């Protein structure tokens, strides 16, 4: 899995989604763009991919599209419309674009990343996961101050717990 931290400048969201979908199809990878403010860390996305793949293998997936299933797990929600809040939108967005071809797909992932970087919407690579947007993460994943005070676990671990709980709540 590649997690490309970058700034996106999207003029037309539908066209952008079609372009990244075409890149994924061309390289037999899954490409999904996230607003970086909603991503706790790289492990957050890795866990979402693992759980989405397991759901697909078991026939328990909600979405027909692997990229959408990954988005659902990353968001810790089964409702697609609510999970889409975690996606990118028109305008300038700090982003993380996930590119995943499964096992032994490093070449395909690298080629997909190269194509991604040629898109008009691709502004530049930039560190977008550090520092975390604590307020946005807590609000979106319903992590309360009381919960944070009750543990010494970092916020990223609490977010990953929400991702894992989606599997239990089915």
C-alpha cells in the first residue's frame, strides 16, 4: 500500500474521481483519496484496507467497489453518505491518496502513483498527516474528552479502535 501525502486542487470532483478510478483500473490497483484531516495516521488506512479486504473475501461487504468499502472502514461507518465526509472535495485540500494493489503489487502501485502525480488536480507532495487535526478527528470519530482522559493511548489508536469496531457492530 502506498499512502501519498499531498495537496490536491480539485476543480471538478466528478472528473477527479473518474480520473483516479481510471488510474486504478489501468494499473489494477485501488485508488482512494482522503481529506488528510480525517486520517489519524498511515496505520489507520492500513487497517481499513485489511478489514475491507476481509469483508470482501467473506462476502460481507456493503459496497460493490473496493475503494468505497475501504472508505467505509476508514470512516468507521456503514453509511456511504456519512463516510464520504472523509473524502476530498472541490478546492484545495490536504490529502492522502491510498494506492493499493494487494500483495506483491509494488510495481503497479508505483506506476499508479506516477500517473496520479501527472493529474492537473495534483498540487504537490506535502506532509499532510503531521500534525493531526485533533478537533476534526475527535468530532468525526466521536472521541470524547472523557475517553481521552481515561487512557494514555494516543488519539490515532482510539481512531483505529473505531475502525475495528465497525467489524464487531455489523
